[in-house]
């Protein structure tokens, strides 16, 4: 696991370098926007989604210069979603990654624009020939990312979450699974799909990675639900206990702590088994499946 953590750190550092280059500051008044974009995207985090893009691309021999750009794009989309989730109209959070949220650090209007700009910038990066020389591959990447982030994916899942929070939607385990599959799982899934698209993977390889990403996506969310109950704000980097205080239906509230943890561990094991087809080349991805359910942040 030491090698895995070092590899994760190395990839995270490389993605940060690419983001630093892509979000170059200007001399004009609009630089405040760039400052806010850099503040939210260069501040660390687990970088799980970028790691998935790079590690999956590595299975197919994709050049790091390409996979790191796609990884930076998924991180921009993820950061945009966090900025908007933290707004007073959504989760109204003051802390993210151990730092003041964007609307606290800057202001609410700037935070909204920052999210908008990061989302748009991500597609600029994906559409660039520097990401891939084949225009068809670039188009497929843009289409996959748009579907994952849009009304049938992350944003749609957030809408379901808001409706449920207002008590207009009664959630059981299948409904929570669908909500979290959309809100969290789709970006995780497309991170693996990106590697397949960049590497022109076979249908069999693509199918196995899709199954893997489905399982780790759910395991990731269950682990998050457990951290919200058992973790501290210092460990997690954001306020904890908010789901329970709001009476939200989560995997933990519906299954209980022990059953939720058992389910996460089962999904982690199952995810790793999907990748046996790739042999030792998939070791880092299998390690990630185990890390997801053991992490403390």
C-alpha cells in the first residue's frame, strides 16, 4: 500500500502541475476569477477521479501528457460541483478541504462564476488537439463527460438530493443507490471511461472497467456516509454530521453502520476482482478499491 500511496501522490502532483499551467493568471480585472479557480482546484484533495483517468490510461499505454490533461479536466468538473454544492442555496458549507469554501473566501457571485468557468474550461481542455490528435476521440470524451456531469448524471443526482432533503421524495436503499450513482458514481465511472477512450480499449476491457467503476463508486459513497457519522471535521476537511442533522436518507441511516461497512467492503473486493483480467498491470486500480473503504478523509 506504500507504493500505491506514493503513486497516488505522484499523480496528484502531476495533475496539480497541469492545472497550474492551464489556469494561468492574467493582468486584467478578470484575474479575480482566475484566483478563485486556482484556489478551489489547486488546493489538494484526494484526486481520486484524476487518478482513475491516469491509471486506467496506463493500462493501454496512453501517453501521460494526454491522460493528465483529461485528468485535469475531470478535476475541474469535480471542483466546479463542490463550489456549487457548498453555496448557501445548496449545502451552505463554510469548509472544504480544510479551507474556507469559495463563497466564503471570495463572495457568492464570484463562487458561482468560478464554478461556471471551471466547467467550461474542462471542455476547452478536452476539445484541444493537445489532449488527443484524433478529433473523434476528443468528441467522444466531450460527449462522455457531458453525459456524466449533466441532467442524467451528477447534476440530476444533486436535484434528487435536494428534492429528498425537502421531504418530497421518500428514499429507500434502491432509490439512494440510484441518487448516489448519478450524483457521485457517474463522474467516477467516466474517469475510467476516459482512459478507455484515450487508449481505444476493447469492448471486453471497457466492460470490466465499467463494472469496476460502478462498484467503487458505490463503495466511495458508502465510505463518505460512514465518515460523516464517524469522522471529525479535522480528518475529513469539511463539516461532519450534517446528513444526520438534516434527516437525510443515506446508506448508513438505512442499513446501519455495520451493514453499510460490510457492503462497502464487499463492493471493494468485487471491484478488484473485475480487474483480474489485466493481471499485474491493474495493481494500482485494485489498491484504490481497497483504499476507498479504508480512508479517513
